[in-house]
């Protein structure tokens, strides 16, 4: 899915618009022959349903897609876009190619991970912070870990059974070898020599 056109400052060249979603190209790819460009997600989804270019119906498959020319990428990266979190109060307008970096640290991001200040050790999305309850979180952590511990105990029990079985088999084999040696010293010696 491309970027919503309303988020951009100034004119956006028509060549930078995805014909499928009508947004500004996101991770653009172009069709080999006709050179029409689309968002990666848009064209991938489209081609999964029909093997044609959405603009001119030329036959194409995902194998015909290639990256767009550098000039197009440069034009895209210079566009100025409002932060995803504008509706939460971020007023920043930045170059498209620095958007991803900013989103990682935008303090208006409602999902920005915050470490709990009360010391429980959890990192919580900002919008869940006010409902965060250390005791409740820790209790559910203990619960899941107890479950895991229980599963591990069962697993260890199973493995001990297998080990005991193997030990028993080994003992039987040793007994058998001993019996062989006693009843037929010549054969057993030659077996021993071969080993
Ligand atoms: Zn698109
Ligand atoms: Zn085309
Ligand atoms: Zn922001
Ligand atoms: Zn906490």
C-alpha cells in the first residue's frame, strides 16, 4: 500500500503514484517491458490474482518485476511527508527516505515501546502504559513459565524412559556377548580381533 497523497507537501508528480492504490509509491517495482511502476505490495497482490499489468494488460508475472530507475527513487526520497503520527500530535514533515528512521523514535507513536518505570522489567507500548499493572504482568509471566516448566518436566521424563530402555538393551547385548564368549571362545575372539 502506497502513502496517502494528502500527507505530502507540495505537488507530487504523477509518475510517483501507484495506479493500483492511487497512493505515492512504496517500495516501488516496475514491470519489465511496459515500465509501469507500482508499490511492491500492490503489484504482488495483483499478480497473485491475474498475470497482467493493471495499466495496459500486458502479460507479466512477478519474475518480470524489477527495481525502478535511480532517478525515480531519488524523486521519491525527496518528497516531503507528514509523520504517520500526525493525528497523535507529531507536526514533523520530513523527507520520505528518513521517515522510517523517524517512526522508530517518534515520541507521538502510540505504540512506541516504553520500559516500565516501576521496575518490573517489562517494555510496554505507550498506549498500553496507563493500563499497565506490574503485579498482573508478572503473575501472568510466572504462570506461562510454570506451564513451560511443566512441559519440560514431561519431556525430561520421556527422555529418561528412552535412556533407561537403551541401558537395558545395552545390558542385554553385553550379557549376550559374554554368553557367546563362554560357549564359543574361538568365534568370539575372531569377532573381537575384527573390531
Ligand atoms: Zn500501491
Ligand atoms: Zn504496463
Ligand atoms: Zn513523528
Ligand atoms: Zn511494570
